[in-house]
């Protein structure tokens, strides 16, 4: 072997050895293993594993994952997989030794072919989702929009390639400003498509509708008409006027807002029905005045339901403690919340989209 080739091999093996010694590698492997069991195993199977000892659990995980993976393949790929496995395990006796039959090479090639086909499908889907994510980013409002008499910070972070949460900012005539936060049930592509549909509906109606309650009623009617019967969405829609202290809003099934006043923190009341549950719903419009320096905070359940490695929720109490006695800008408050959430969750993979809106009256 040429010296250069030997050097290349030594470099490859050294890199592999260093990777195996790196603690982050094992952390990543644990995350990937957990992701595999969460994806392939049912809730009942995961509960059953908790009652098993380690060795028995390992066998059951391998068997259940292999079975679930097998039935997720297309019929042709299942056939290739079975033939490949049979050809690999075929052995023949040769004296006192057991040697692999030449079919093992063909069997291995068939398994590689199945992997290549699955990887091709995954990469195509990933590329399409990336394009969808790019469109969603283009439709997002500016994170810190400029308003006369108000300041704001708008943020959303998806758990997957595409997002089922919606944040929007509408600048209308006569100083009217519309802000929406919504959360479509579920996550992934179907939620992202409905989110885009909901955003277009809001933008089409908000400019001509003065009444916030009438606006949300029309949005609900269209969402109910155009969405599958089992899907719904929460929506918290706000309208303010630049320089004015009045904030009008409708809560359609969303989490209550947090109001940070100079004399303490309070929450808005429980909202009306979520969008899409019924075709005709009357939504109640609420109004509050904010004094200078007071805040109005909206968030999605991806914030309070963020989990750490022990399965604990971040929770509303932690959020309220973070919001107490603050006088920072909305952006500074938002970043401090995100830092605390990231510290709490650690290396845990996010399970839901996260959105946050912080308004401050100047």
C-alpha cells in the first residue's frame, strides 16, 4: 500500500477513534435511540418496556422496531429486504468450518439497495419540506416591528422542518395594527398547510373588518369549511391603534395572555371556542388599557409544555416567575425566556412548535 494511502487510513481511523471517545457522540447516540423508539413504538409498547429488565428490554426493542420498520416499507422493498436477509444468513458446511455462501454478497447488496431507496425518499421529502419552510419564513412578519407608542417582539420556532404555529403582524389604515398568534392542532406538514391557509384568511379579511369579534367569526366559518373535521386551531387576535392605550382582542381557544402591570401580573380570562369546532360561533371581544411601561404577553403551549430529560414540563409557573419585576425591552425579555427554556430542556428534542409575542406600551 502506498504511504499516502496508509496515511489516509490512519487519519480516518484516528478520526473515528476520537469520535467514539467524544462524550457528545454518546449523547447524540442516546438521543437518536430515543427518537427511534418514539417514532417506531406505540405508547403501549413504551409503557411495557418500563416494566422489563435491561436485557429483555433490548431484545423487545430490537424486535418491535424491526417489525415496525418492515411494515413501513413498500411491498417491493419488503420483498427485497426479506430476500436479502435470507441470502445473508444462508451458510454452507465446508469441512469443519462454516463459511458464508456467495449469496451473502448479493443479499447485502439488496439490503443496501433498500437503504438507498429509503434514503432517496427521505432526501426528496426533506428538500420539499425545506422549500415549504423557506416560504413560511418569507411570510413571517418582522421580529421587532416599528410602531408609534408601542414596541413589540414576535418570535416563533418550529419543532420540525415546517411550523404549525402562526404569528402575523398587519399594518392597516388609520394607525390600526393587527397581531395574531395561532396554533393548529398537531404538527408537521398538515399543520403547516393549514397555518398558511389561516394566515391568508386573516390577511384577506382584517383590513375591511372593524369589529374584532366579527372578524374572528368570519375566520372561524372559513376555517371550519376548508379544514378536515377532526382538526382545529386556537387563535388570539389583537388590534391596537398607534399612540392609543386601548388593546382589543378575541381569544378563540388559545392560552390566556399575561398582562404585566406596574402593580403585578395577571392573566386574561378563558377564551371562546377554538376555530373549526363549529361552523357558527359568536366570539366575545375584550378590551383593556395599558399604561406606559406595561406589557401584554402571548405564547403557545410549546413554551409551557417544553420537556426536560426527566419528562418534566417547563410550566406556566416558571414563565410567570421570569416575567415578574422586569423592565427590559420586549426583545430582551423574549431572549431571557428562550435562554431559560433551552437551559431547562437541555439536549431534549423539542416536541412542539414554540411561539411568543411580547407587546409593551411606551
